C-alpha cells in the first residue's frame, strides 16, 4: 500500500518550490516570492509531460491563484 503514496520527483520538486513561495510570502520577502512564483510557473510547464493530468491541473491552478493574489505585489 505504501507505494500508492509515493510522489514523483516532479511533484516533489514543484511542492518544494511552492513551499519556498509560501515561506517567502509569510516572511514578506516580496522579490523572493515573485522569483519563486516565476520558477513555479516555469517548472510546472517544463514538467508537464512528467506529471499526471490531475497533478498538472493542481499546480496550474495554484500558479494562477498565486499570480492573481500577488498582482501588484512589489515594493
């Protein structure tokens, strides 16, 4: 049963970037948060072929939500 819960390397990478983004937002590191969001968007697209469709949709929606949330988010 444990094998059902293993995440692919692509999902782990995207979750690490997402964690970095969230941490930067929590700590009000605006430039770092913007950079993490750009990286998340870029890597989500680059890893699309390595992700299941459901995983891709999840990260794509998160990218969109954070993009909207961070509109005008600068110094």
